[in-house]
C-alpha cells in the first residue's frame, strides 16, 4: 500500500452514487490519509477544485457524466490544474478515444472492468508520475494501426527524455537525471505520446528501441 499524507486532496466524480462510493473506498484504501471529495457532475468537480488555494492532487473522473465533454473538458482541466493528476475511469474501450483522452492531458485511463486492487495500483502509479492505460484485466490499450512516426521532428530535450523512458526510468528519476521538474518531464512525455502516436510508456520505449536510442 502506498502511504500518502493528510494534505492530499482527491476528487472522485461519477454520477452513479454506488460506483462513486466504490471508487471512494478504493481511493481511501490506497491513500489512507487523503481528503476525498465527491462530485456528481462537472460543475461540482470545478467547485471542489476551486474551493482551495491549493489545487487537488488528483482527479478521478468517470468519462460519461453531466457536464464533461470528454477531450475538451479534460484539456481545460489540464490547463487550469497543471500540477494535478487526472485519471479517467470508464466502461469505454475505444482505443482511438482513449488515446485522444490521454493526448488531451489525462495521466491515466482505467477501465471499470478491472479489479479494485488493480484500480488502486493504477492510481498509485499515476500519483508516482507514471502514465497508465488499462481498460481490461488482459492489459493495456493497443496502439492505433498507423505507420510509425519518425523521430526526426523531436527536439534534443525530447530525445533525452525518450532515451531515459526507454531505460525504464520513472518521471521523478528522469527529472533528477536532467535536473528539471517532474511536471516538466510529464509535459515532455505527453508531447512524445502525441508526436509518436502511441498511448503508453512501453510503446514509447519500443519506438526508442527501434530507433536505436
């Protein structure tokens, strides 16, 4: 179990009270010291998030609930709450949509079909700076079947980050290695996911390996 401090604030949003309560229980089991706030619509999510001077540590959001417009709303959340983790939990299993959601700024996508323990582990991984896409017990979302993107357009810094991702380093380890903030690393990784047209860190590592990095 991954211990958190009492200052952690996590917003759990789902318009179905039973599932929202279940998510809250999973969050509290994984992060015993967290302050968990519940919301049933996007308006309530924003009200909770803006109620404090400090941004929430994590948003755990259902993809389909009142006021949330998938990629647009997630993009707006990312712009306003740049240091918060955004995790989507949904029954949706459309690979293209999931990758669009990740590209819009989400840090994780978890399917409602996975077990509570797997959801908790995925939330912990996201809070540790990882990107997680898991929508079924069988594993990760497949990448789109499109020609691989070339590495030439990448900046030198993006290549540095990609090389370290391929070495298996976490965002925090990459930040220490490159002497930049973990949030800056997260931005670079998100940009790499979009630039190389993949949805997971493992896929990024595979692209790097194929390119000789």
